[in-house]
């Protein structure tokens, strides 16, 4: 693919293609710990789990961005399912890939009336999808989706407060009715540089490896330059000392390795792992150079979804703004 004449936004939009995530691969337990109740939040949409987690925590206004339009369809399906289904049915329908009711057409019939006004095209898409599939199991799932549940199964539930129990799920349903959620098909970094970061909570985790690989094709130092612009936009935004920005989520990487600069000296088990370790190291160095000292929270790894292996994942973030 040539990147010569296109902008970075369209590079990302044009290159992020393929199967959407049905559930997160991250341990999103960090969201309520780092920001118990954000008023105004910005996040990558991905599977939608971080949006639901934020709405459950009481966030009123959320902007969610994704470069892959398929994620918008998945989000609409999951939101309609939450509005339509009781707790157990929701879990059977979307979270138990080895169960008999996973992606069940019968359950979908009950979800269908709950798509929102303006989601006609999406509901028709899902009607065709559920009409066409013959078997509702992990094989069907893998034809269209990726990520999350085939790796984590029930573990996903443990990291997500909104589906921890029926009471929490009921609270999410109530909060969803009042929340304002705006979805944008865009490159998250470009979006923030253009529009500023006037949020209590910004979460761009788990896109930087991909971003690094995309922009590396455009020439040297573009990655560094864009992260510098992002840091400038963060510093220029409204002064809110309690805001938090999650910059990345590194799978299988411990806090001590980041702090001691030893990621690259780890003995990699595969070429893929050693390539990723190098990119993680470059990302961490670039973030430190632009955002200053970074905070790191370790969380237990839930999904064995990446070649970088380790019991803990690291959430890298900054808080507050300079006075
Ligand atoms: C690995 S997922 C993680 C998302 C989220 N944190 C979650 O737990 O579901 C990555 C998502 O980010 C999207 N993405 C990757 N690079 C992006 C970018 N620069 N801007 C917006 N979305 C991007 C992909 O399309 C994908 O849906």
C-alpha cells in the first residue's frame, strides 16, 4: 500500500480493516480504579467494553473513536442486546463462546427491536448475519469476529464491573438510557490533536503498536513527531488536574521491565515476540520523552492474545496537567 498522497487519518482508516473485536482482550479492571466516575470521557471504541465500563461508572458524555467501521456495528448489536436481554441471556448470547446459546438466532430475534433510531442499516446487516449462519458456535464466531472471548472466556467478565453480577448489569442498562455516546470513524491521535483533550478521561490504549507500524511506512520520525503533537495538545487543553490519560496497554510486560529499561533484553521465545518487544521499547521511550515521567499500573493478564508472554500487563498513563 502506498502512503504517499494520503493523510495520516486515511492511512489508519484504510489500513485498519478486517474482523472486529467482539470482546476486549485487555483487563479493563483499571478503568474504575484510575477514574472512578469521569464526567466526560474519550476512548477507543474497540469491542465497546470500555464504553460500557465508563457508562456503568457514571460517565455522562463519551466520545468513542475507531478506525474500523465494523466496530460500530458490533457496538450497536451489543448495546441493543443489553437493552433487550436479562443478564443471563446477555452472557449466553455474547460471552459464552462454547455454550449452546452463543450468537443464537432465537435470542437475536428478541434483540432486533432494540436497535436505536437511525440504526436501520446496522439492524438489517445483523438480520442478514443471523439469518445466514447455520451453526452458532465458536466456528461461526471466528468467521466474522476476533479477540477477547475465545482467549478469555469467563475471565473477560471478571475484569468488567458492568457484567460482574446482575445488579451491576441492571445499573448499566439504566445508565445507558441517559448517557450521550458519540461515535467517530477516525484516527484517535489525529482526532485528539485536531479537537483537543478537554476530557476527564482519555484512553487510547492498545493502538500504538499498530500506529507505529502504519506511520513507519511514511518516513523516519513521524511516530515521534505525532506523539509530540499529542503531548502538546494534552498540555494545552483545559487545565484539569484530575484528568487522566491512558497512553498504552502492554501485554505480558511487567512494570519493573519498563522502569528499568529491560524490555529488550528479555529472552524472546519467537521472532514475533522480539519484534514486539522492540516496538514496545520504542513506544515507551517516545512516550517518556514527550509526556515526562509515566505512571504504570500492573494488571493481571487475561488474554493470551499477544506473542509477548508474561503474567502481568502494564497500563501506562499520565495524570493532571502542568500549572
Ligand atoms: C486491540 S483493540 C483495543 C480497543 C479497546 N481498548 C478494547 O479493549 O476493546 C484496537 C481497536 O483500535 C482500533 N484502532 C487501531 N488504531 C487506531 C487509531 N489510530 N485510531 C482509532 N482506532 C484505532 C482498531 O480498529 C480496533 O478496533
